[in-house]
């Protein structure tokens, strides 16, 4: 089963003129922005696991 290609264009009027962002680019930007938070949570969990010796 193949999913159809969907593109949502948002037009933003700002100081630099018009820009368009499609759904794929927005998803990529959100994923990139979430990576440091996920890595920090992973490092904190690894630290907590190493501090607490398991039986």
C-alpha cells in the first residue's frame, strides 16, 4: 500500500518576504529540534541507571 504524497503549504509574511513550508520540511525541522531533548533525556537516564546498582 502506497500513501499519497501530501503537501501543505503555509505562507508566512515577515521581514524577509514570503516563504512556504511544506509538511515534509516541517516534520524534518521538528524532528531535528527534538533530537537534543531526546539525547539529554537518554543521558540522564543512563546516568541514573549507573548510579543505582541493580541486584
